[in-house]
């Protein structure tokens, strides 16, 4: 898993804010495949496409999306978000 300078709230964390689709989900999927059963992956992401596509694709692949929240309330629409995905497969 990739570490970020921003503190993560999950043991498993990736930052894909510098990526564009389709690499946003490719990197997320690779991290999810390494995620132990019952564990949660925290994904730091931003941009209209990743905010829509990454959670949807995770669900399509059988993972459980727990939350998607903005880091800062004043940038809620297009700013950086935190996505929590649980491996229940």
C-alpha cells in the first residue's frame, strides 16, 4: 500500500489524488486485492470522475463502500475526499 503525508484513519491507505481514470480504480483494485478479509481500505481521491467511478467500481467488484466524505467542507464538490471500502468478500 502507498503511504501519504496526510494522516490516515485506516491501517490500509492509498492516495490517488494525482491519478486520472482509469488508473484511479486500477490502483484502488490492486490495493483491494491485497486487503485482508474484514479490513478497510481508505482511499484519498479527488475529481469528478474518480468520485463517481471508484466507489461504483468497488461495489461492482463486490466490495462494501462504507463512506465517501470530503476532507474540507468548503471543497465538498470537487475537493479531496476520503473513501472507506471494506473487504467482505
